[in-house]
């Protein structure tokens, strides 16, 4: 049989007892004021009650920060959604199919403050085959576009598509969006690429979410179906 001599009490024993005896401090309420602990914010000792209150304040402060982050993210998402709607509206208003790729690129640059945007479309109808947006695309780029199941975001490591930009040397980070006749992730071959570029290395980084960019690619793909 275990006795205090053969099995002395440990801190774990005390902690387990208190955890399983929630009414202990009700029976010994005087301990709440008598027990003193070191304060994490000063060198003075504080009562157990004060320490609990301090921990509760810290927890509340942490929750407040999380709520503010949620509100800020919600506001940012609302702003982005509004910009996306305005951009989509411009696509619907474009009646000249020949100018549509340029409209898509210019409106993305304007609505989302993207420094450089380029777009290329291939396998177009004969009347669009000689347009600038339909030329200068290698077979390697077409294969690369079809291999993308979601937008690529990351540092420019010498991608061929950077050559489509007005100022390739300033393209530090890129978002490369495949354009296809079905939602991203599908098996359909890509018929175009949308390239977004920034001199800021963190603007399009490999850890960012791509859901919003995927929506842009799907809307652009739907609008550009008129060229095929």
C-alpha cells in the first residue's frame, strides 16, 4: 500500500486533485486571497485572484485582436468583391471582341492596382488569328498553361511569359492564370494565359491563397470564349 513515505505527493498529484475537486476553493475561499504568485508584468507578488483576472484580461485582449482581424479581412474581401463586380461589368459592356483581351488587361491593372498585366489567347477563330494577343506563343508555353490546375504565384525565375510584359525587367513576382473553357482543375486544355506582374517580391508569393485569382481566370475565360 502506498503511504506518504513510500509515495510522496508530487505537483501532478496536487494538480490532479484540484482539477477533480472544483469545489475545493469554495470550501477554502480564503486561499484565493492568501495564495500569492509572481506577476508576469512586474516583480511584485499578486494574489491568485489577481493572477486569474490578469490571465482573463490577456485572453480577452487576444480575442479582441482576432475579432478585429476578422472584421478587417471581411472588409477587405468586400472591397475585392466590389472591384471584381465592376471589372466583370466592364467585360459585359465590351461589344467589340477584338478589343476584349486589351480591356481585360487594362481593367485588371486599374481595378486591382496591378503594375503590369499581359494576356495571350490561342486557337482563336480565323478573324482574330492575326491579332497581337493571338501571336508569339510557343508550344512550351501552351503546354505549361495546360499543366496549371490553379493560378501560379511566385518569384519570377525567368518565365518565358514575362517577355509579354511592357517592362520584363521590373517583374519580380508573378501570378500566372491559365484560361480554359471549364473551371480550374478541369482536364480541358488551356487556350490562353493571363500574366500579372509586380516589382514587389511579396505581391504574388507562393503562400498566398489563389481562390480570388481563380475567379478572375474563370470570368476572363468566359468572356474570351467569343474569340474562339
